[in-house]
């Protein structure tokens, strides 16, 4: 197929919004749809090339994958090598373990499976993940593995039904995406079966073009191409993290991209619309040519700058990173991408051998990184005496990620055992603990207490946001409805129900961001916090339904330091003598307690709300530094010694409400 400059221009309009979105630049809340635009472009180009080869009887899987290797691998390996060097030098051991896992998955083009099991795409934690963005590359490569084989089979047995076959598969894929995005948003987001239709849209444009279905008058072509540009532009500015993706809504940027590709010009270059002429401007074409390297490099550069600056980014720093991304991307395109595409400089054999060797090297480094606990010894050797005070928190995070926090194992009575009535041999019925990762901390603390009977942990430890707040994976990860049904049907098997959750979910900054997405510096610089009453009310209404089946407690969220306790260098930069619970945070958590108590009284709810802060003495139940213990291992979770200190205090507070039903 002939070169179409407007497609390179479209690449520019795809990559820049993605970069701006990940950089946190305002006005690009839907910049992530640039990936959807890339999917359509890729589907179109790959299908056009394959169909051309099939028509000319020159199709070869070996040649196809050689072209893909020359195009994709050199720049990818450069990005991975650069990222590995920076990661070993800058990353915490716990984060380095995650990065090491990625070094194994990325060269195999299955990183989408890895990242599906991590934090969600829109979670703040992903801002510091250097290679998180390779999930889209993995999806594309999986498409490239499937489509050549599919086209070969269809070409042989159903040559005249290619368009119908791809249309049918794309409709099924879109239907599945629309279905699954509600049940498990990140499953739909990261996996090919639910993204196939986006790449398939590009394939359909290529097939329609081949069949002459896109031949329209220039005037109509101008209108359709302009409409496509409007749809893509609308998506970039109007979509946000709350937009279901992929879903029917994603048809807007996908269809827009298809209209631009299908009608802005054509493969024979017999005409060009106004949109094609604009996209063919040198600045857009230039950005399009380096778009692949720019996409690969922007995320690691942004992530490592955030790590180096402890997330203290500003407009000036962000602008410099974006400029640096484009500059390094140009160098990557000029001195890595272009040379490796030249068959006179690098033979087919050298390409495949170097690809195999490089992949094995990255996988080996990843395995060593995991085995060495994230190159922990190297990291620790560079810490000062003061920084070592916090290093044990990094070690704890490593252990927590490796082992998890299974309260059933801690306390000796698992959820399955209760369902099988095996725990009824115990003197007293077990106590249910439900909530997010803070409930994991609570269950571990109660499990250590000799004053309480066995603990049964219910629900998920991550992404368990307040009840019925539809933000990403909330509902599926919390299992609210399943737990409610369980309590209604089997409540007599338990002595009580204790709920605990991150307090930061209920506080927001001046822009409406949740406290857990806000750095402590916001508070230190005088920022105000505002109460999200609706979330508190919904939690309480839910817990009141539970209380109809068994005694129910909401153990108040403990006061969170919001300091990054797992970052030794960052903590020392604050000055150890200055690290304490900030008055603004104390007032914010006090407001949570007051609102919960008032709502219970006003609505005569049967839920017991147990506070942890002593407001009369203006004293928290624990200090950040408690004797030889750093009580928290990150911004809000208790460390192992913090859990030990909490054990008797938490159990005492719960027994004061439920009484002898849960202890001797």
C-alpha cells in the first residue's frame, strides 16, 4: 500500500493526548482514547498489508513477523533498558519487584495479563509505574498473532466473506465489552476479546476500501472526515475516568478514527480532504513518525521523574518532561527505529537472534529482581542512618505483597470453614471483619488478640470503596451484595460483624479529589479538606441492613498520617521532628466520626459506630512513632508492630460493644 501522510498526522493526534493525559495536563481528561485511535490505525494498516500480500500471492508469516519485529522490538528494548537502569537506581524494593515482574511479561507481550491483576488503569499508583502502558502493545501483538492466521483461513475457505466475518467478530467483541465492563471494568479494559472490535474497526475499513465501499463524492468525504475529527476531539476532552471503557461509548473515538482513515483520503492518493491536508502538515507528520517511540518513552520518563521528585510535580517540570520525551523519541526514531528497519544493515537472522537474546536478558534481570527482593541489598546500601529507620516498612510491603494478609490464616478460622460449620466446635462463634485493606489490618490485629474468638475475613482487601459508589472496580471487588446475602442467610453462625475502611475515601480537597489521591504536601501547605457525607450515609444504610441479622459495628477509620512512610528518603526530607498527625487531618477525621454518629441518631439506625480518637484528651490511640515502632508502613496502613500495638486496643473497643459474645 502507498504511504498516506494523514495517517501519520492521525498518529500525532493519538499520541499527544495520551501523553498529556498521563502527565496530568488539564483539558485532556479523555486523552487515554488516543490508545483507541492507535488500535484502529493498527487494524487498518495490518489488514491492508496482509490483504495486499494475499492478493499478490506473496504472503509469508515469517516475513510478516519479521516486519513486526523490526518495527516494534528495537524501540521497545531501548525503553526497557533505559527503564531498568533508572528503576534499579531510583525504585523502592517493593516497587522494584513489580517492575521486575513486568520485565518478564513485557517481552512476551502478555503484560496486559499482569497489569490486570494490579491497580486499575486510572488509579494514582499507576502514575509511578514505568511500563504500565505496555498493556496496549500486548493487546496489539496478540491481535497480530491472531489476524494473519484468521485471514489465511478465510482467504482459503471464505474469501468473499471477509468483511462479514470481521464485522460479526467485532459485533460480538463489542457486545462482550459492553457486558463485562459493568461486571469487571479492568477485565474488559486490558484484554483482547473486549478490544478486538476496536482493531477490527480498522480491519473493516481496510476491507471496505478494498471492496470499493468507501468511494464517495469529495464533498461528502470532507464532511465525514471532519465529523471523525470532531468525534475524536470530543472524546479527548469530554471522556474521563468514569467513562466506561471499552463500551458503546468508546464507539465515539473509534468511529471517529475510522471516518478519518476511511474518508480523509484513500490508499491511491487520488484525493485529499481538508482534514487530510491539515493532518499532513509537517508538524503533525513529524510527530506521527516519532509517535511509537514517544508513546513508549513518555510513561517511564514521567514515572521516574515522579519517583525522583516524590510526586512533587508542577507545570514547569511536566512541560520539561514532555519536551524531553519528544526529543528522546526523535533520537530513538532516528538512530534505533530507522536503522533496524533497513534490511541492508540488519539481516533477518540478526533481527530474530538479537530479539531472542534481548528478551532472555530482560526476563533474566526480572527473575533476579524478584529473587533478590527488588535488589533490596543494593537499595539498602545507599541509605543513611535516618533513612534506615523507615526501610523496614519497605520490607514489610515486600512481605505483604508476597504473602498477602489472610486474616483467616492468622486467626485459624477461614471463611470456608465457617460455611462448612467446622468452626462450630469452637467455644464461641467467629467474628466477621469486612472492608478494604484496612480491614485486613484490623483482622490481623484482632487475630492476635487473646481476648477475642476466631476472626473471619470477608470482602476484598483492595479497591473496596464506599458502598454503591460506581468508580471503576468498586462493586465487584467489595462483594457488598454477596456479603449482605450471606449475613442474611447465615448470620446466626457469627457472633458479630465489624466493618472498617480507609478514612481518606470520605474526605476531598478543594477540587473534589479523594484524600487518598492527595499528597500530604497539600495539607502541609494549608489546603482544606471537605467531607463527603453521601458516602458515609450509604455505608451506614448498608450496614443497617446487616444489623438486622447480627450485631454490627463500624469501627471508625483510624487517623491516617498520609506521609509516605515507605519512602525513606522522602520521609527524612520532612525532618523527623516535624512528622506528626496534622491538625487538618485530625479535624477531617473528627468530622467523619461526627457525621456518622449524627446520621445514626437521626435515622435511628441499629449500627454501632466506635470511635478510635479520644476527643476529650485530644489524643490518638497511637502515635506515628511509638517507642521503637514506626506504626505505619505507608500513608495509611498499619505496620506489623503497629498491628501488634493495635491488637488489644481494637479488641477492647469491640468487646465493649458486643460483649461476651466475642470473648471470654
